[in-house]
C-alpha cells in the first residue's frame, strides 16, 4: 500500500491503530471536525504514541489519518518526495480519510 492510501475496511486495522484512532476521534469530535485545530491539540498525544506504542510509525500513513495529516503538514512535500500536485492530492485523501474514520 502506498503512503497515504488508507485502509478502508476499518475492521482490518491493527490494534495499535484502533487505539490511536480512538484518541484521534475524541480530539476530532472536540473540535467539530476542524482538522487544523485538532492536530494542534493532538501533537503531544502523537509524541506519546511514538514513545509508548511499539512501532506505531509503521501504521501512521495507512491507518491513522489524523496523525498522517499532522505529519504531512509538519514535514511538507519535500520530505515525502512529492511534487506540489501530489502533495495536494495526499492532503485531500488524508482529509477524506479523517472524515471516514472519525465521523462514524
């Protein structure tokens, strides 16, 4: 699976992703779906996930869309080797995945 192509069958998520997405959903709902506000609040939780959940980095770009959105914005297109159009496409896909994962 390519970076930022998210699992659409939420029953197939790794249990580490399920845990991380529960946190993300709470923050997403608190901010009424405002992704930019949600990632500001979520940053310390993302740091905790990195520190305390084994190999969580393996799952971020395919199973944890709010965290992936944060990383896309924080590190920019060059970090991923995307041109500007690819970067915009990945941001849009990640935003769509956030709605799929957290609006249920």
